[in-house]
């Protein structure tokens, strides 16, 4: 039994590329000046919120935090900004306090504060930290310095979540601490 192949349908020709890019018909001047998509935020006023923009939470049943941090950082409004790890770098690009934990700790948090300020933010907008230390022996000193500094930076009594990691080294051998942050931005 022989079967006859079904003839293929002729392919439809696509419109030439120049036709796809042809300019649309001119619209009245009032329409051209209007934005292509209306902003939703201006469509209705924002409802007032009693909750802070960033909230730190230790949920029921969670184990106690092992330092000055909370288990959760909750953002109720704004965009998220991912701040690169801050190192102990001075205004001219030099390493500040090579191999000196105390000096680097102060410079790192000063640099992070400058980044936040440059974006119109404060430490109270920080959602989460990730801290990198080169020496595990610096953990007690890190905890002590953080306990002295955080009450001055945050309205407290709770502080952002923090993941603390010990790494082999940072981008330059002289660095001993790096701190990165996730921050709530102002929209």
C-alpha cells in the first residue's frame, strides 16, 4: 500500500524588518508627551504604615541568637540594595591598618556608613550583614567591637541578621575583615 505524501503548505512570508520598524502614525502632541505607562504610585496615595520600613524579628521557637543579631530582617517597603563588601580602604585607596583588626573594623563600618549616607540611608535601613574574617581568633574581638558600636549605629534593641564567615584571605593579604550588606532603599 502506497501513501502519498501530503504537500507542505507554502510558508508565509514574514514582513520585512523595515516594515516592523516603521514609525507609528503621529499621535496628537498631548499624547506624545504623556508617559507610555502611568506610574502606579501616583495613582493612589500610599496607606500610612505604623510598621518600620525594616523590622528585626526573633520568631517564637527560634534558638537564641549567638551575638548581636536577629534571625530575620523584614522589609515592608522599598527596594533592596545589595552593598558590596566594604574593606578597610582610605579616601585615597590605601589600605588602612594593614593586619590591624581594630583599625580595620572601624574603617570598614565607617566606609559602609559613607555608602549608606551617599544613598540617603542610615544603618537602620540595613536588612542583613555578611561578615568575612580571615582569622577565627578575631571572633571574640569582633563580638566585643560590635557590642560597643551597634548601639550607636542602630535605634535597637534588635540588630540585623549577620552571617559570619571565616575565609582563607580577602582580595589583599593585608585585609582581615570585610562586611557586605543588604539594605532597604528609598523608592
